C-alpha cells in the first residue's frame, strides 16, 4: 500500500505536521549505553491537562519520574503539574532482563518488549496520539502500530482497544519492507541469525503472503512480522501467534537451523497468516477463529502446490480425528472454547471449528455455485470490514457473512454448533465429497465419481491450477 493510500485509510492527509497539531505527541529517545527510554509527552495545548495512565502493573514498577509528577498508584495514573509537556523514563534493559511475558526478553543483543510495561497512555480514551522514536545509529524498531511513512520511526497510537496486546522490538536486527504480494509486511528478524538464513526466512514470509492470494491477498494495510530465534521446541516453528494491537502482528518463534523447505512444509505459518482473514472474535469465538485458521492452513497450501489434494484432505481428516478423540466430549463447544487453555482442549476447539467451516464452504458452493465458496466471501469481508479495530461477536461475524453472501448459511448453523456436546458428525459429508476412509478415519483414497467430487476438487484447487490427487 502506498503512503497516500495509507494516509487516506488513517482518516485524511496525515502529514507529520498535521498529526502533531491535532494529537498528543510522544517523543521517545532510546540511549544504547544505558538502555534507558526517555519519553517526552505533550498535549495539543496548554489548556489540556497532562494525565497519563498505565494499562498494566509492570508499568508502575519500571516508571521513573521527577517531582513535577503526581502518582496515583491506585488508579495507575500520573498527573503532570508543570505544564503541557512532561517526561518519564523506563529502563528497557532492566525490563528485558526480567525474561517474562508482560515485561520483556533479550534476543541476542536485541530487546523484545511488551509496550504495556513502558507506554503510559493519555488518561482520556477518546484521544489519539503519535509517538516518534529517536534511535542511536544502526538501531531499528519494530511495532504493530500504523506507520504512515515506513522511512520514519513515527507511529499512530489509538483507534483500537488499548488492552489489545502487541510486541515492540528494538535493536540492530534485520528489518525489511517486503514487496509483491507481501507489500505492507514489516519484517523484523531478531537475534543472531546468519545472513543466508535471514534471506531464506524473508522468502518464507513472502511465500506465506502468497498463500493468501486466493482470498484476496494480505487483508491489512500493514502487518508486523517478527521472527525470533529459539533453541527449544520441535520443528522449524515451535510457536506462532497473532496479536491485534495496531494493524496487528504475526510472531514466529523459530529454529533457524532448519531449511527453507522445512519452513514451507510446516503448517504454523499458514495457520497464523490465516488468522489475518477474520476480526478478533474474543474467547467465545475461539472455535470460529481457530477453526478457520485450521481449515485454511491446509486449503491454502493445497492451492499453492505445497500439498497435493490428497495430502490436504488427509491432514484435515487427521485433525478431525484428533478433535473427535479430545477428552472434552460431553461439554458444549462454547464452554470448552471459553476454557480452552485451562481444559487443554485445543484439539476439540480447533478441529470442531475447522469442520464447521468446511460445512459452510460446501453449503455456500451448493447454493451459489461451485466457484462461489468461502474464498470469495472472505475477499468481500476483507474489502469492507478489515482492519477491524474492535472485537466482533460470533453472531455479528456470522450475520455479516450471511449479508455479504446473500444467503443464510452462517447464522442458522452458529447456535447448534456452540451447543454441540461432541465432535460434529461430518462422515456423511465426507462420503459425499468422495473422501474414502478406513475404520480409524484415516483417508485411503479420493473417489472422483462421488456426488460432490467436483466441489471437493474446487475447494483445494486455485483458479487456473488443477488439484492433484493421489
């Protein structure tokens, strides 16, 4: 997305001068030797009180202020008594040395921080702000916040729920603005990853953006992508996550010694990038969001040729088997989704959701034609509703998809799925699609004479690229 287009999305001609005149202004200077972040905050005018509020308790622990501030620990609030501008400081090195979520980590010589531990917001939630960073020579910064000019370390704060999490990195890391299908991706590769490996990882991230082309491409004007090396966990990507602050961030914790092909073969990247296709749906909607990502992690890789049609269906059916065997059976899916972490019921939540999206995709194609499935609908949703800077309820999301489709496919199926006590019975649908399994549920062959075989082929084949069977 061009600078002009991004400025229009942000709400008008967002030159740095106009931003400064209309918003609260933050100037954050980082000192490499002390690793101190000094933040100067100014209100738009002398008549506006300078009152700041923290979002999390660690911000109180790490705050350094002078006598011109009044601290209200009960409200996590500070009030400046000396005019429209005031400063505070945070020791980011000490914060990173805590090595814990909510504070920060050191990644080699780089710093990975939770901004809630150092960013004090205007106490009024109705105002927006701009923060500009001054960094030592050779230092880079990566944030999920809107950045009108990719060559300036200036970001917009506000316009989304302040408690949405994000990560901010500072250091000498490799920061790249990707192009082509990945235009808008701000890639940062932290730590001591060798140059050749970094080039391969950048190609992998571009490939992940390529996967989204059948559903309209990257649905956000910008997206932070962080790659953080780690020396534990299994496979090339032991952990991935999406955070929603700003335009959103996709974070991959990787074993960089793996080959490029290992990363392409891994499902995690496709899963996390698929989360960019939907709004944040809250805990109630976990089964919908994780289900969509689990469905598309296989569909999109089949479309790209990373998987054959047989392999993609094989993996989907294997996931359904894991969901069916989950010990949370007997409890409504909605309740299981709300307590997914505590119950460790990931398989039931993820794969019940994936089965639901498969059912809806098939139903759409039956009503609207083989080529008019979930892809076309998500493209329209992205064009009209993303970025979504608020939480959507599952009911809202389903209703909007029905409105865009012009048929009632999603809302009628929502409540029955939420109240389902067991994994959904998809066996009759799989048989109609021509997915022939053994008694254990393992896929054995594809039946191209089945009733819905053409529809099955269409799901896994991108336009102009035939699906391959096995």
